[in-house]
C-alpha cells in the first residue's frame, strides 16, 4: 500500500508530475472549483439563527467538542469574511470514511463484545461520527495478517473456471460488515484488489507482475463472482477499482497494471462481464496518486473503455490535489473519488490535522471528489497486523490497546469533522477562502448548511461568516479545525 515516508514530504517533492501534461490541462480547462450550477438555487430565512460550533485543536486540548453557539444577525461584516453561497451547487457527496482492512477487523475483534459494539456505534451510528463510506480489499491488502486471494490453488495449477473460488478467508470481514450494516444500512462500499490470484500473473508471485492477457475474461468473472457472493451475504458492493495503486508493484501483495492494460481489461473483460451479469456496480479507474493524471485520462479517452467507467480515483502520496479538477474539467460527466491517505506513526497530531484537513477533506471536496477516505480503520499498538513487507508505520483512526480499550487517533477526527455533519447526498456549495483559512461548505438533505474551516495559522483568527445576507462573527483557535452547522 504505502511508500514509507511522510505524505507531506512526498507532496512537497512531487516534481514527478508530467509538466507538459499539467501545462496542457491548466491551459485547456478553466478552474472549475467555483463554477456554479445556477439550475439549483434557493436561500432560506435564517435571521437570528444559531450556529453550532464543533472544534478540534491541534494541541489536542479539545477534540471534536461542541462550543457555545454563534448567532447570525443583520449587522454589517467587518474585516475578514467567509461567504457561503447555497445558490452555487457542485457535486453530490457519497460519503466519508476509511478502509476496513483485514488487520482492522482482527484488532477490533480482539475487543470484548461490549467494547466492540461501542466502537462500531462510535464510528458508524448517527450518535457517533456517522462514517458513511468504506473501502475494502478484494482478498488481502498489505494490512492483512497474511496474503491470500479468493482463488488460491497449488503452485503450477490453474483454475480457469474458478471452481475453487471461496470467500472463506474473509468471513471475519464479512461478519463485521454485517454488523456495520445493522448500524448504517445505507453505507457505501468500494472494493479493490491488491493482486489477482498468482496463477493469473506473469511472475507467479503475490508481489508485482502483470495480469496475463489470456486471463482477462477469467479475472473479470472473478470480480463478478465476488460481487455476487457478497450480495448473497447481504452486502452490496457499490463500486470497484480494477487495481489498488497499479503503478506500485513493490508492495505485498501488489500487481502492476499500466493504463493501456487497465483500459484493455475494462473494455475486453470487466465491462462486458458486468453488462452480461446485469450488474450496476460502478467501475472506477486508476486508484493511485495525483502525480499521474495521464493514467485515468488515457482510459477515459479510450472510446471502448469509457462507457464502462464511472470515474477516477486518487491518492495523494505524490502530486497536487488540484489535479482532480483538471481531470473533472476534461470529463465533467465522469465522477471523481478520493480513496486513500495514510497517517504515519511518525507524524504529529497538529501537523497531520492541518495537512489532511486542507488536502484530503477540504481539498478533495473543492476539487469535485464525491468522497474522502483516510486509510485503515484500526491497528494494534505495534501498527499491525500487516503482511511481510507491508506497511509498518500506518496509524489507523483507532489504536486497540487491549481487549477493553482503544484510542482515537488524528484520522478519527479528520474524518469526523465531515462525516458527522455531512451525510450522503449532501451537496457541496460555494464558500470563499481567506489567508490561513481553508474552507469547504455543504447543504445537507435536511436543508442545513455546513462549513468546515481549517486555520493553518498558529494564532487565533477572527472572521465573519456571511450567509444569505446574514453575518456572524466567529473566532477559530490557532492550528485548529471547526465545523459550523446552521
């Protein structure tokens, strides 16, 4: 999954981007981050309305705690202001969440039944932080305790009819998904493989190698069988990506898949297989870093692959989050997703809160993503389990410390500041930004406005929220995140 160094270091050194491509993108497309859809207008009378204020401080002295309400009035604004405009509507939100890795399941299952239920309620219920989107691996990820697929057979053998296909090694994950669905029946689930079964690969190994072209249709049926088997368990797979991090073949497990290969697999295998099986599971391409938009664009530009593709997914271990808008501008009828970003065991709470709020939550949403996902849900105190060679520094949203206790880490609060207040089917609306203040705003299905603000300055910042010709002066602590609900 990961290259093992700070995402901030990678981002600052992401000169790997194709300068020529990005130059083309930036000159060929307008910046659509604040382009409005004027077909959806409407304002509400909120004069004198209360504003809920939920705060997390970078120094950890306050973590997702409700503060005294602010109040709108008709007083004129002075100084810095952030204006929220509900008449300008952008993408509809699918949700916020994490990857429920096999390792996450293992450590959560170590909790006592009562403590486990408490944690699941904390994560997935509306009385908790209401996580609304999960990513899972098809077979093992590098944060599983062992490497496996759903069609492992003895070395030297093949199984082109997939007669040995079985979900048996993922029964604990399946049961936990059922427990989660009992709490939130509408949660969306994205599934992605780290590798195909090794007998389908050019190198016969779980690490690296390519999918053999003669197994394109067989591997497509592997996806079909997986989705059907999960459905039989009562679990709907909303979307898949053909390969996690297709340009990172050194992980365990992993598989290399070029854009040419992925386009061929989609148009010659996966897409037709889904069509024949009458599946509405979305196919989302790429699922890798923002430094290579040429990859998803190559697939979207393929006239035979394009009709099967719902959109493109990104990580941010390299590149810049604005690339999501560049891809959206070229293919506005295709969706954008943000599917993974880790927090490191070597990182600090304040720095990670600031960077992830600005990039993963605010940045991805302002650049058209329908979701925003941090990496793993949970780990143990040794940052495991993981496969041999898997990520040793990946810090989940939760650390299970013993069978009756767990700690909430920075990724919990990063997601919580959005997931708790911005349910699925909310719409992003326009919000201005200011020096040191990054913002994103939403209108919920219930008609509430939600404004998320990250203060990157170490000092308190006072500004005025402007909404529907009303104003409310507020102050945000230094190095802090606030979610305002009104």
